[in-house]
């Protein structure tokens, strides 16, 4: 028996390309969501662990500038 070359119809080729495209889009979405979640966690940790202390910032400012220049609070 002689085998004939496999020929895909146009619809089959389009569906195959769409499956590959959908797979790559889902991979991109999952990596984006992971990156976004990690960024949000880092921002939350920094916000909680490094609170603003205006009195310390004012003393640093007054060491290097006049007290009038440091009256921003």
C-alpha cells in the first residue's frame, strides 16, 4: 500500500494555529498575573513595614537646610 502525503484542510490549519495562539496567550496571562501579584505583595509589605515618620525626616532636613525650608508639614 502506498501512503499519500498528509494534507490538512484550510480549516484544520487555521484551528491548529488558533490553538497555538490561545496557548501562548494563556501562558502570557498567567505570567502577567503572577508578576502583578508579586508587585502588589511587595508594595503592601513596603507600605506596612516602612511607615512615614515626618519628625525624623524633619530633623534630617534641618541638618542640611534652614528650618524655613523644612516647613512642609
